[in-house]
């Protein structure tokens, strides 16, 4: 059985948490597609000595494996910015397209979260969710997450980084971040983690029972 759940949305809105919970609830495989770009960005920065070179990033994307997604350090703010930069490169996105499509069509069901899942990667998905939250809430969430690892982190710096990333993701020429026209909107601004997950599971359940 193939059943695809496509979850999109901006950073720190909760889409990753929701995606993992939905996958666990239904026994589906889960792919955080942002890790693909983080892995490419991290390697590209290393090989480019801090500078993202398009040719290097594309070569890395073409040879990316699932093992690359388990590397340590992919969740840092620096890597997040690098990920956003390589994600704006058409050649990198093209190189990672087949990887994502193949994952989505695996037997047993799949949940993919990212920024262009419902619009580009899996427009045929049985369920499309767009998870969002206010800028203030997202900045506070990411700040608390980063502060636990790096106490000197500043909330204003986190807020600016998120805004810059949103602009870059939404304005890129290829596969810009946007809500699919037929997506179900899930605003987590005033929801607890449990409440957001429960609402997402309920939405997926309705579609799954009809499949």
C-alpha cells in the first residue's frame, strides 16, 4: 500500500514534530527533507571553506546517501542558513528530487516534511498539511531549542535568522515555499505539542479511512 502525507511549512512551526508523530501513529516511514539540504549545506561549507560554491554543492547532492542524514551537527543555526542557500540552487534541488520521490512511493506509507512537498515533490499526496505559526512564536521556539545547546544565543538574532530564511525560501525561483492550494492549514501558534499532533492525526485519519 502506498499512502503519502505531505507536510510543508516554515522553520520552527512544528512540522517536523507533527510529521514524526503522524508517521509513528500510522507506522509510516518518515523523511525530514530539510536534512537533505542541511547535509548538502554542511558538506558544501566544509569543502568550500565556509563559502557555498554551486558546483560543489551540486556534486555533493548528486552523491548524497541516507548515511549523510545521520551526521552530527546538522541542526545548528549555521547549517540551517547553509541549507537555505543550497536549497535555492536549481541543480541541487534537481539532484535531490528523485531521492525524495522514491522515498514517498515506498510500500507501507510515507510522511515527508519540508517546504515544497505538496507542491513539487508529491502533488499527488493523499494528505497535504501546511503547518505554520506566528513569527514571534516560531522565534521563541527556536530560541529555546538553540539556547539549551548554546546559552549565549540571542532571541533577536534567532528572529532575524528565521525572517531571512523565510524570505529566501519563499522568493527563490525554483520550488518556492508556499501552501499547496488543496492543503489543510494547521496553525500551531496557540497549540501545545500534544494538541497540534492530535489535530494532525485526526486530519490524516479521515483521509486514510477513505483510502
